[in-house]
């Protein structure tokens, strides 16, 4: 159930934010936040802080894609994924120092909210480039703050400020993720496996999963981070056809196909339709961290 943002979330998370123009510290102003160099950023009426450095290069998800994601989440189809993420994140938090949780490409903020529920002493920062996502993320959890920013242009986050970072089916700027983590901090990444939504790909004309190869993940992260955990969560769900359409729409295919097109193609599918969810959860630590002492 979405909740109103706690005004204290901004106070708690302010030291973890950085000016997207100069990297300086931010302080609260009546309209939002500003740095000492005079760069000022407004808090939107819906509660999120727009910390964009100029015009974002990434388009982010459309309103239709975010609404589809919200329906898929509300129907409980991603509950198993959510539970697997919470388990990975709480295990990772056990090895990480105290501090906030960052979710990059947070979408509706549902994943961050589930992780914050499991980590009651932490606050969380939901970063996304898309306004329809930010409007929802701003109300996702009382201990969360939603912040607008383009992950590919640099995260508006202070260096070494985050205990834990999450990236769920979203951009993975490796150098930036390593920069914002505290020493011994942890990053948990969720990526699709080749079998993910395999029953829908051909019938709905979905994009192939280019990033399903472990090499693609390593290419993005391995120069800056070291993999410490690796697991696959796989399940088959029986979805009403319209929910299968939402699932397709809420991923990269949503940038290329309208809901009507996907719904027309889905008419040939059984109703309900069996759909495989297959996601890899990997946990990483900054490579610059000293290695753990050898076991005695
Ligand atoms: C497939 S959705 C996943 C959302 C959420 N993590 C989830 O699993 O429900 C990808 C998200 O990444 C966001 N995104 C895409 N490019 C981005 C960028 N350059 N910076 C920040 N967010 C971005 C999109 O707007 C979208 O909300």
C-alpha cells in the first residue's frame, strides 16, 4: 500500500545527495535543495526531487510502461522475484556497513520498498529518469526519497555514501555504482536470463534479451566491482493474457510496441498462459576494498 513520504526522509538522505552539476553538498531550501555554488533544484508537487543535470539523454519508461509495471506488481506476479531480491539484499546488508540503500532505475519503487521493510533502520533513495516512475516512487515508502536523474550522466549521489545499491532490470553504470558505495558496501543486480518470458517472446514479437549472457554483466561491472554471490530465481506462473501483455509492455519491448499491438498478438495465446520468469541475482563489492582476511 503506497504511503506518503516522510519529511524526515529528505533530512536523513540529504548528506548522501550531490549536486549533479558540481558534485557539491546540497542543503534544503524552501523549494527543494541547492548547493553552495548556487545550483538549485525543485521538489516536484508529487514529492520527488528533480536532480537532473540538464536534459536527460535516456528516455526512461513511458507512462504506459510504468502503469503496466504497477499492475503486474499489484497482481503479485513478481512476488517471488521480490522475495528473492529481499533475501539477497538482506544477506548483502549483513556484510555491508550501516547506511542508506540506493535503487537505480527504481521504477515504481516497489523493490526498494520491500527491501526497506526488511531493513527497518535504513533509508532509501529511488533514482529514475522517468517522471511517471518518480511520481509513484515518491510515495513508495515513508523512509524513501525519490530523485530524478539519468544514471548514464552520473548519479546525483555523494561518493562513498551508500551501504547497499540495487539495480533491478535497469541501467548498470559500473563506475558510478562503485563510486557511490561505501567501503565494504554491496550492490545487488537483477538481470534476465535467456529463459525469461520465453513463451511470450516470439508470439508477442518481443525484443531478444541481449544482456542474458554473463559476459554482458561482467563487461559493465567487473572493471569496478567483484562478484561475491550469484543465484538464479526461476518460476513458471500462469498469467491471464492481459497480465502477460502488461509484463511484456513493462520491459524494453514497451519502447517499441504499443499495448494494442501486443494485445492483438496475445489473442493467439492460451488464457491463462504459462510464463517463465528467470532472473539472475548477483551481489558485488567494490574491487578497491581490501580482500577479506584468509579463514583460519
Ligand atoms: C524495466 S524498468 C524496471 C523498474 C524497476 N526496477 C522494477 O523492476 O520494477 C527500468 C527502469 O529504469 C529506468 N531508467 C531507464 N534508463 C535510465 C537512466 N538512464 N537513468 C535512470 N533510470 C533509468 C526506467 O525509467 C525504468 O523505470
